[in-house]
């Protein structure tokens, strides 16, 4: 069975500082990995995804993530955080092709200090 | 881009009544739709997987007679919460999948049962 762990429940970062959100997954084969962002009371917006190829993935809003198979990790990073980045972030893993269910991590809430 | 419309965005109903939530893919045909439930400050929990023209597949612990899912077309899936009770109050999110677009999420429905 697939699973996802996001070790940090909350992260507080100053505006302009860098941000890294951790994600560890468990899956027997090559995973499909996703990062989503959710604002309060809203649905999920896809930031980026990894299926294969280059292990450093660029996404929207200046985010990037690096797939490290040896560490079973897919950490999300942003060099300089903006106040609008305050939100809940979810890492998810899917099995194989699109159409299989996604398993979500517990989420990390990001607070941005002015 | 792929857009999923979910209605209503919020609903308040009396205990014992039924509520229907719609999930529509506006500009693509979805091979599969997923329904998730999210409690406050928690992650998304998959309730069921819905394929057009066939019965939904429910996750363990989800009452299929309470959460009725109908997937009548490639663009519409509905979730009906029957005989709702306060413990059913939650945020419900759908996701539609198409091979070219991947997973697209609706904006969610906040259900409050009073």
C-alpha cells in the first residue's frame, strides 16, 4: 500500500526567506508524486508533479521539488516566500497511470511572517 | 485548461434530510472521478472512486448506503449524503481525472448539518 508522510505540521517563515517542505513516501514501484496547495475553504491547486525524467521539477508560483529515490523523498522548495504563499500544502502519491487513486500526506500549514 | 465545477460550495441542512453535491468536468471528459472528505485541519481522505456507467468503489469504512455516488456521464458525478447527521458535517471535494490533464479538483463543498 502507498503512504505519504509530511513530518512538519506547521512551518512559520519570514517573508522573503526560503521555504522547504518535506515529503516522504512509501510505494513499491515508481511513484507518481504531486504537490498541491489549498487556501482556506478552497479546493486543491496543483503546484507540480513528477512522473519520470529530470528529478528536479519546476512548478507554478516559483516552487520546485526534487525527487530522491534513495531517500523516498519529494521535498518542495521556494527560494523566497511571499505573504500569499501562506496556505496548506499537501504532498500526494499515485500509483502508475492517471486514474489511480491518490494518497495524501497529512499536510503542512505554512504561516508567513511580515 | 481543465476545470472542475463543484456545487454547491456550501450547504446547511437539517438532520435527517439528504443533500446532493454535483461535480462536473467542464471542458473535458473524465474517465474517473474521486470523492474525498476533509475534516478541519486534516488531510483529504478518499471516500470512493467513481467510473462512468459502473458502480462506485468505496474505501473501507465508508458507508455506501449513506454516501450514494452516481456517475451518469463522463462529465458529471454526484454524491448524495442520505439522512445526514451532524457527524457528516465536513468539507467534501471531488477530483476528475483525464489522461491528458491528470487530476483536477473541484473547489469543495462545505456541508453543515444542524
